[in-house]
C-alpha cells in the first residue's frame, strides 16, 4: 500500500485506535511502499549566518550509536513483552527508524523532537498490540509510528484552520457592521470596495481554507538536505557517512555537503511557528 493511501485511510477511517487495530487485523502483514519524492514546496526560511547547535543535533548524534537489534534478539524480546525492560530495549532499538520516518513529516510549524516523541509513543502502542499474526514486527512498528505522527500534524493543522476561520468570520462581521454604520451616518469615506464584494472575498478565503490539509504544508528541508542528514547520522544504510563520502555519493561539489548539512541542521533545530500561512 502506498504511504499516501495509508495516510488517507488513517484520517478517514482510523482516527480511533480501535478502528486502526481492526484495520491492521484485516490487513495482516501490511507493508507500505514509499511514494516518489514529495512534491510539496520547501518552507521559505530567512537566510542567516549562524548554525543552531542544540538538542536536535545532540539527540541525532546520540541515537546514531544505538546498535541495530538482531533478528534472534528481537524474537527473544518478544517472548517477554510483559517486562518493562524488553519494551524499553525494543523502543530504543528502533529510535533510528523513528528518526528516519520523522523526516517525512517534518513540515512547517512542527518540531522534530515532538515527532520523535509521537513516534516513540507509536512503538509502545504497537508493542502492546503486536501478535505474530500481524506479520513482521518492524513493518508493524512503522505503521503505528506513521499513524501517531500523522495524527499529531493533522490536529495542529485543523486547530490552525479553526483559528483562521474564526478570524475571517470576525472580519466579515466587521465589514458588514462598518458598512451599516457608515450608511446610517451617511459617511462618504466608506471603502471603495462595496461590503458585498469584500464579504465575498472573505468567503472565498474561508472556502479555500477548508480545502487545505496536512499535504498543503511545506516541508522544512529539501530532499537533498534530508538525504545528507540521514546519511550523516546513520539513519539509512549500514553505517554513518562522512560529509566527504556524502558529497561523492550525491555528486555534490566539494564543500557543498557541509554547507547543506549546516543549513539543514539549523532548519530542523528551529521549532514552533505556524503550519498554515494564509
């Protein structure tokens, strides 16, 4: 199943956990196919000449040293899922996968570490529900990780849509009120655009707002920047790569890899802000 199809299924039919669990039971062994490179635009960030040296870089550095769990070790841990230590080991052992998936949902207004937290919660929920009949554990974990991150973003987007809608409705009321007061006072300085037309413009904004969803939000970093961070922190492949190796692999000019790396690390370290900009 394509990732976007899976996401649509989640937001349409699996908001409630019980519905998601039912969906997984009806689709045992479900494996997601990664879509082509996301065509969404990159968020425009004001240029700066500094690098944010903060907790995000430190966190990625820390988890890059976590050893991959071997198949035999995973099978043994699954036999003791009722023990807190086993859950902790499985959660920690899959943090690099969480960090990798988090880049797919790193959009404007979303903090990278918040995504990590949501993904970790997804692992814990998955381990609580996992049965051998669900298929491969890692694939099962990925489904829960993506669900938690997606719902987190969707909630933020819907909250901002509600905020904007309230603002536009208030503006519409103010336009009509201003027009009525001006007419009663025979004020000749009423705005050039008639109230009716201004109300229509605001209504169009509201309708436009309703069409927006999480796919409308621009990503924080480009595909190349994402690839550099993943390779540098060992989130893909069998080992971490130096910036020199990354430049060769991605056919970048000497020094360009470091420049893109620093810029990307700065972007993902900057948190907060809005997802939607109307």
